[in-house]
């Protein structure tokens, strides 16, 4: 199982996922992981991520395949939440296992940069009891250019 | 005879709901013409991508719609 890509509408346990992922990677010399969670900002009560079923998971799978083609990996884990979340909740977990660390670092960062700017998610935040849609950030597109 | 329209992100707020069934029109222009002007304008914006039955559309003018098609209007993503 080199590739594990999931879209979840329920909370997940990043530590348990990483333990399971690492256990199957005996050939890897290193595993790099990134956990994104809902930032605890003063006024933000909740965050909601929307996805579009026919595009979102297939897009994440294509992204994972691109990373697997680009770097010699022993495994790649991509888990992304959708639905309602609160400050501190895990949103995204990416882990890349490789024989050598640079490939693992690069693949994990590549996956995150593309998830942030290209994946089919729409985000809104609730503060003061009101929902507000979040627009894309220019810095996310700048991050993406590094890989082009 | 209907088309299903799907409004993602902020378009959901403009439309008042995430989905809407509308009578079949042969073209995208025909679909938009039957909607509230404010919504039609938001959907026609250059930044909005369109997927028909889960496949992204590159040439909207050439689009020929059929009964049961699902049209998803996709604003710029803001994920992760």
C-alpha cells in the first residue's frame, strides 16, 4: 500500500494514522509529516470546508500520483477533512516516507502546497455568529510556483 | 426534464442554496437567462469554473446540455 488518500467528514486521530503509516514503512529511512489544524484565532468559532464529490477526491488522488512519480517514495499518506471543524481540530495530514530524507521533505511540501492552492475545497469561517467565505490567498499561489 | 445546478462556496450564499433544479435549456446562456440577474452575473464571472457531470468544461460556448445534466459552478478554491 504505497498510497493512502482519504477525504473524511469525521474527526481523525493524526497520531494513530502516523503510527499505522510508519509501521508499514520498514524500507524507509525517513518519514516527514505535516499536520494542519484549525488555527485558534480570537474570534473564530468554527470553520467549514466544502468539497465537490466528483472532483475533490479524484483531484487528491491525481496529486498523490504526481508526487509518487516525482520522488522515489516508500509511501504517501494524504488525509483531508471536510465539513464542520473547531479550533484545534486536525484538517489535513500529509506523510511521505522515503529511503532518504530530502525526497520525503520535498514530497510532503509539494503535496501541501498543491492541497492549499489547487484542491477542490471552499472554506468559510464563523465569527461573532456570522459565516464568511474565505477567498484564496496570493501567497498560496506563490508557494505553488516553486514546483513549476 | 431538468438540469441540476450546484453552487459551491460563496455562490451558495448568492443563490440562497447549494443546489437548484431548473428546466432544461440547450445552452449555458439559456440557463443563465432564466436565473435572477444577480446570480446569473455571479455565475458568469471569469473566475468561476464550470463542471458538467463532474468534468471541467473549457469551452462554455460549445456546451450542449441534456436532461439530467449536473452543472457545478466553482469559485476559486480556498482550501487546506
